[in-house]
C-alpha cells in the first residue's frame, strides 16, 4: 500500500513524484500510487517494473524501500535526495515540524499565559461545540498552513508546552507528564 510520500527512480538519477500543482488539480486521484506516478511521467505498462519504488514520511523521517526493480540499487542516493526535498513542492500548505506528545514533555509550572490560552481554548470550544477528540485534530491541523474560521492556536500553544486540556462539563483541567497529572483547574 502506497503511503505519503511515494516516489520512483530510474536508477540513472531520475526521481519522479507528483508535485503540488498536479495534486491540486487531481484531488480525486491517488497521488502516492507508484503506478500512477510512473504513468504520469511516461513509464507506461511494463516500464513500471523497471523503476525502484520508495516511500518517505517527512514528519516521522521514516524512509522505506518498497521495491528495487532496476539493476542499479540507488536506495542511498534516493534517501539522501528525499531528506533534502522541499515539501512545499509536494504539498504547499504542509508544515514540517517535530511531532509533540505533550505527555512525554517534562512537566512545567502553569503560567499566566497558559491560563490565558486555556481560557481562549474554552471560548473556541464553546463557539464551535467541539467534541473531546477534536483536540487531537486541532493539533494535527497545525501541520498545515490553512486559514480556519476559528483561531485554535491557544490549544497548540498549550500542547507544545506539555499541557493537555480536558473538560468534564463543569471544570477545565490542564494535565501534564506521563501520568497526565492534573496541574491546573479552571472552574
């Protein structure tokens, strides 16, 4: 199964993938299928079987060799190339940054700014009627440069400082550390 980001090489220095212009105009097409990438770049039919196939996750930095079909095993050159690729050419709104698990960060003292961000998040929560699982979705959205109707940056600031907010219908809480200890309550 092809994953984001897939590309193929011809063993002669040619590296082929689908760029942002293509992806925008073909939103209903699988843009990380090795066979579609090959087809778009003119490698039709049996020529697909002459290409080396790779995948790379720019967020986790995981490089995967799917198939070496060419006499030239260029996996090391392919990995070096993809690690230097400007992913704005692949998905323009994508923001490449480290993934943060707030509960694995060293617990911090809650500051006035953290309390202010919690209050802002409460306001967004009340305006949108957000469900509990939406906090993770909001964090994931921080990996894309897209304008949203509501400013969710307060949650992302809390998350990146190591705090996870929760709400039980009455009280907002900030949790921190690997045991998700309650470090602050806002009633």
